[in-house]
C-alpha cells in the first residue's frame, strides 16, 4: 500500500515540475500561467518528491526505501513523459 502512496507523491511531483515549465503549460493548459504560479508549482514538485523520499525511507528503511524511491521516480518520470508526448500528439491532430 505504501508503494502506491510513494508513487502517487512522486508522480504528482513530476507533474507539478512539468507544469511549472512554460513550454508544457502551453501544451497542456493551452495558456501560460503567471510566473508566481509557476514558481509555486516548482516548489510543490520538489516538496512532493522529497516527501516521497522521506515516506519511503520511513516505511522501508534507509537502503530499501532509497532504492524503492528511485524505482518509483523512474516509473513516475516515464509516465509524465509519455503523458506529455500523448498530449502533444492529441493537440497536433486537432
């Protein structure tokens, strides 16, 4: 169960980091966010990824928690990347 929690945290963190970039804001939201909201999303992204590490280490211990966190980060980053590619393809079809 805690694997799902850690995965959700880092997935939301990577999604927040992606949406903090103006390029991805234009592709996903079809508009640009104010710089203050971009910085807020960036801070939230870093916080969620760090909180995922703390949760993984607290649950699984130092060694296994760190390894699990890296695995979840890999899966989450790949998921966000594929979602951005899919969104770009959907916008081109229109």
